[in-house]
């Protein structure tokens, strides 16, 4: 541990001794990025192809047309969603690096002002002015740690994974494909679009509820409410597409 880290640690150990509460073990979900990607891809994957298939079922008399159009949409949709995830990840990295460069410039050229900003951060936690100055002075001795602190606590930015963009694109794209196959699968085993729509609706509604349930559970929201909300959104999208197709055809 660095000299600065040791001093800060010693300060908090002496002024705020640890409180032990038995053998309590905190449980935190650490795969939030992966879950976010799956939610983004799966949500659109279940809804958009379902709405498309429902719309086509109200306008055509061939399952082959529904399947062909559905597969084309899944392919295009997964690529578009994956690229969107990639660009979002790249933008996050570029934004972080831009702010990092600016922060290094500021600690070099606005030394006292940046130290004052450190003191302001700790003032929010009720530390005395003496302690604020002590921490700011110690932190200023290590430029890298100082900049890291300012990035995290002044700007609220965590260093992103440089490989995150590619992973996100892959996760979202695959999730979209998996979600899209669900509503389309019934048309492979039925002879008429109306029959396919019946089974597709049944399968997709069940999957939408399960998806919404676990999505809400992972994010700390009421699972049943989340499942119902996701299902209703999917039904509205498919119903609207089907109704419009029937009116036009």
C-alpha cells in the first residue's frame, strides 16, 4: 500500500473503528454489464420479430413468407443492435480517455484549485478542515492516484474495460437472435400463418413474462409486476402490427 493509502487507512481505522455484526456476508451481483446486454438484446429480440410475424400473419397466407421475413429481420436486427452496443462501448471509452487527459492537465496547471476540489469532496462527508487539508496534501503527492480519485469522485467515472465494446456487441447480438427465434419457431411446425400466430403468441407471451420476471428480479424490482409489464408491451406491439396488417390487406 502506498504511503498515502496507509495514512488514510490509519486515519479511518482510528477515528472510525470497524463495527462487527456477526458473520454477515453481503451479496452483490457483479455481472451487471452482461445482464444489461442480455436485457437490451432479448427485449427487442422477443418483441420486434413477434410484432413482425404477427403483422405478416394478418396479411399473407404462407408460413414461408413469415419465416423468410422473420429470419431476415432477426439477422438485420441483431447486427444493428450489436453495432449499437459496440458504438456505445467505444463512446464510453473515448469519453473516459478525454476526461482523463483533461484531468491530468488540470492537476498540472490548476494545482491549488484541484486540491480545493478534493477538500470539497471530503467536506461532503463531514470531515474537519484539518483532515481535508491533510488528505488533499497527501493525495497531491501521487499524481496518478490524485487523477484517479478526481475521475471517480468528482466526475463519477469508472475506468471502462477497453474490450467492453466488442463483448457488448456480441452479447447483445446473440441475445437478440435467441429472443427472435422464440416467436418465429412456431411457424416452422405449422401449416398456416394463423395457426402459427396462435402458437407463437402462446410461446412468446410465456417467454415475455419469464424474461420480465427475472429482469426485474435481477434489478431489484417487483418480479411479477415486471413480468406483467413486459408481457403487456409485447402484446400491444404484436396486436398493433397485426391489426394494421389486416386493415391494409
